[in-house]
C-alpha cells in the first residue's frame, strides 16, 4: 500500500460506522428471510438488503482506501452500479417466475391474487371444449 501508514481517525470512524450500518441492515434482512412465511414475503428482505447493506459496505471500503492511499478510489462505484442495475431485475424475475408457477398450479392460497392483477382460473374454465355431438352434422364451409 502506498501512501499513509495509517489512515486518519475520522476515516476509520466513518468506515466503521458504515460497516456497522451495512452489517445491521444485512442482519435484519436475513432475519426477515427466516421469519416470513411465504415466498412473496421472503423475497423483500434480500432485495432491500442487497441495495442498502452492500451499498453501505462499499461506501465504507471506498472511504477507507481513499484515505489510506491519499487518492480517490473509484472501484467500488463500479461494483455499486452493477448491484443497483442487477439486483432489482433479479428480484422481479424471481417474483414473476413464482407467480406464473402458482398460476399454472392453480394454487388458491399462494397470495397471487392479492393485488388483483392475476386471477387463478377454476379448473372447469380451463378444461377442453366438449367434442361436437354426432347430431350436429358436418361443419359449414367458411366458418
């Protein structure tokens, strides 16, 4: 490491504060993942934790290494940008996959209907149409 032997105390205190904040947010998200019952409730803990917890840890790293090397360290901004772009998309895709899985399985208790966006169709409605009766005769042309 080139630069100072030991970073200033204000940088160490700020980095420590950001690390404790990021670790506590991550811990709260992990406890939410353990405590909540359904998949749709559990997905919110990690989705928020990735953004806030990892962002705090990355800011702490940026602050510490900027003070220790006496120059601006920007590597963490690239990591943060990648996390901010990919984490919400991954969470949304996981939730959509679970919604479609529950709709295909016709699960009434899954919580899919909570927002009134999707509706679980009854089994009778999804059944194949009845075969034509033999008394109906041949189909008319053009219809």
